[in-house]
């Protein structure tokens, strides 16, 4: 069945690259082709997943290669929905890029399709947990960038004509935070099924909670817009540091070495 | 915001909020370190009583806000942010110090979840959260649905998780094959359960082993063109490393050595084995060999090609850990079922998980260790989870609600 993957992957790749190129056009027809291409590319992967599922008579959720299919399919699908809602073509481009990366990994390394997942990872919550975190981190990473640029702008270091940094920063952060919350909750639901308890204050979980709390505080700071813009921008830029600690930093923290989440090589 | 008012004059804002939160943390922290007693486990009916009192405090704050400035402050954004910061702060202490639940030394900071600082911080957070959630309930408006889902959802989660922790029963059941056990153990104490379990069989299904070329002296996996010379078991593929080609002719998932070869066998100590052909493409020579991965009875059988090259069969990875059991319930009903990792079973309000086994015997373990958990508050935590999921979808879709003036200003907001 995996032999057919190349056809579907190639189809998606072509459709998505077309969609990506059309991101730079403001023409209405181009926009329509862009949207159709994006959806078709995503559908192609979903169709392949359905066929694989049917062929193997089990959900394709047991190997790393199989999980990457779901990443490609859902990141492109959710990316499209968020883009349609908010008209953020940059995010569409980014989703395409991420989906293509996962496709390419599968395409270029066919011998690791059967690389098996540990039993604890074979859960229906694993893939959603990873997907929403990938999307969340991309939004919050972008909010960090906006924070840095916005700060420079608020201090008069750069000029910007068509960009309203503050509303953009808010929106991006809210969307990123929504996905971050989903990631936290899906992780808890997964943990309950796999480990017996939904929350154990494992170092990764603790840092994920701290990251969540830091962005939650931002949302509340923005509720009445009490603080000046430069404070908000700086906050967003620094908040991302906490996210990075959660993402990578725990591998180096002495207190965190016993975590189940420390990715061993 | 009025930045020129003297400190401690109402209305309190950020400075006062953070000073109070810091005072609470430091005060509680000092008491913890000085007294060094853990918070006693709070079980039913004490936990629900405390919960109701907390909810009543929240109600009191809302009902009396007009009369007392301090209650208006508790409902304000700065107070909320300081409470969030307090919760995040105590979590940061947990993240930066090694947490050891068996610590007999200081509870604070080495076992934060049993400290009074933790309990007080969460209590403070919960009371404020409850108050602000109640405040926005009335007058009821559709605009507040997202707010309600997120805030009440979080309230359910924190309320049920913190207060319900004392009611969680987490026991181990160590089952020997063929024996029936009706109790669970924790810390050498036994607790009778409303059911009994007999272990029929514990098993581990394995994936077929992988194969690799390694260096004979060091055992490290070799690589060629940046790729590790590790191969999945596939009889149709030729494994290549430099001038050497290996192909699997026969693969036996479960076998034992007999004379100079392996034969299919399913008894104790069986192992995976393969008959391979190794070909040298430069010299055009080839030979056959049997190889096997290690089991508890037999050492691994590798094929040494020369002093620097050996072809090995790696230890197979587990695919599935399972216990085949018979459950006996108090009412006489009995049935057979299987518990696997990630596939716990439910008996009444108990959830039973496959946890461990005798690792020295591997898949031939005659012991299976199960974890049985009873969490009566779980349903409320899950209700909270699903409310928060809905609330997050609301946030993702709606973003930040713009005020009317901002909407006009940003009507051409980014199409990025």
C-alpha cells in the first residue's frame, strides 16, 4: 500500500506548491485556485490514509511514518480553516511548509515506515496532542516575532505603514493560546488512558503549565489594555523564552532528568 | 489607569495585587519551612465541605462587591493576574527543584504538592476564579458563552483535581499466573477490592527484530552514506553494506536451537531467529548462517564476518503488553477479558491498567502487575476538560474581541 504513497504525495506536493505560489497574488481568481489547490492537496492525503486504514484493517497509528501522514493531513486542513477565518496568508504558507516537510520525510525515508511506536504512544490522543502543539507553537513563535518587531516599532526604531502590530499580536496570541490549551488538555486525556492519571506534575507538564499560565496572563493584561504597547510587545517576546524552555530546555535542566518526556536518542 | 495614586489607597491595582500575592507566597513558604508538616490528605466529606466553603467565599465576594472595595479589587483584572502569577510561581518552584514525593526532609520545596503554600495558592486562585465566573453569569448574555466555558471549565478542573486528590485510590495488584487476587496493595498495606482477578496469561507480542551491521570490536552500529546500517526484517530486501550483501531466507518468530539450526517452538525461552545468506560481491563468495536474538535461555547468535564487521540481530521491540484475565464480581458475575497498555478496563468505578511485569523473564513473565485506580471526582475533571476544549475552539475562532472604537480603527486589519 505504501507503494501508492508516492502518487498521493506527489499530487499533494504539486497542489500545495501551487497554492503557496498563489499566496502572493491578490487576484480573486488566483485566490480561488489557491483555496481549491490547498483543499485538494489535503484531501489527497486523507484519501491515502483511508485506503491505508482499509488495507491494514486497523487505524494507521502505529508507526512514526503513519503518524506523519496524519500531521500532513491535519496541519494542512486546520491551517486552511484558520486561514479562511482570519485571512492570514502567511499562516497558509506556513501550514503548507509544515505539511510538505512531513510528506518529504516519509517520501525520502521509506525504510522507516515501519519504525514502531512504543505501546504507550499508540493512543488516539497522541496525534491530536502533537498536531495542536505544532500549530500552537508556530502561532506563538510568530507572536514572538511580532513582539520583537512591535517593540522596535514602538521605540521608533523601525517604520511600518500597513501593519497594525497590536491587533495582529493579540489575534495571533489568542489563536496560539487556544491551540496551546487544546494541547495541554489532549495531553491530559492521553495521560489518563496511558498512565492512569491525567496530571502528575512531571517536569514537562509543569513547564507546559507555566507556559500556558504566562500566555494566560498576557490575555488578561490585554483585557482592558491597561499597559502600554511596548510592555505588551516585550512580554510576548519574553514569553516565548518560557515556551522554548518547555520545548527544549527541559532536556538540560537537572531537575527534569527523570521526566518521561525527555526525548532520549 | 491611574498611576499616581498612593499605595494601598483603593482602588488597588497591579502594585498592591503583586505585593499581596508575594506576601502570601513568602508567608506560607516560611510557615512551611519552619513547621515542615505536610497538608493532610483531604478525603470525603472534608474535601467537598472545603469546596463548598470556597464557593461560598466566591459568592460572598460577588454579592458584597458594591459594599467593600477589597471585594471589588478581588474581582479586578490585576488581582486575577496576580493569582495566575502565584500559581505559575509555585509551579516554577516545582519545575526548578527536584521533586521527591518520598522526601522526609523539607516538604517545601521538595514536595510542593503536599505543602501549605501550594494549598493556599490554589485556594486563593480558585476563590478568585469562582468569583469572577459567578460575576459574569448574570446578566446572562450569549457573548459570555466563551468566557463561561473557559472559566467554569477551568474551575471544574482545578476544583475536582485538587479537592478530589484525597479520594483517589491507587493500588497495585501483583498477579501470579493462575492465582486469584481480590485485594490491592499500597505501601505494604492491603485493601480489599469489590472484585477479584485471576491472571490466565501474561504476554508480550514483539515486533520482528531488526538487523544491523556493527563493528566487531566495539559493537557500534556502522553507517554508510550518512545512514545507519539498521534494517527492518523483510525477506524480500537485500541488506547492503559496502561489498557485503545479506538476505534473510527464513525468519522464525518463535524458535529454539536444535543441533546447528533453529526450529519453530513456542515453549519457555523461545527466541526469534533467521537463516541468512551473506554474499561478498567483490570476491563473489557466499555462505549461509543462522542467527538469533537473545532470550532468557539462549545468548544472542551473531554472524561474525571478519575482525571489523559483524552482522547482528537486535533485541526485538515490544509491540503489545497484555494480561489475559478472568474477572469475578461481587454479584457472582464473571467474564474473561484482556488488559493492555493504553487499553485499561473498567470495573464499576475502578479503572485497571497494565503497568509492569517480571522484567527478568521478559515475555515469559509469570507475574503481571496491574494498577487499579478509583477516582470518583474524575467525571467532573473531564467535564471541565470538555468545557475548556469548547472554550478554546471559541477563542481560536473569535480571537480577541475588539471594542467598537478599535473595530473602526482596524477595519482594514491584517490580511497577512
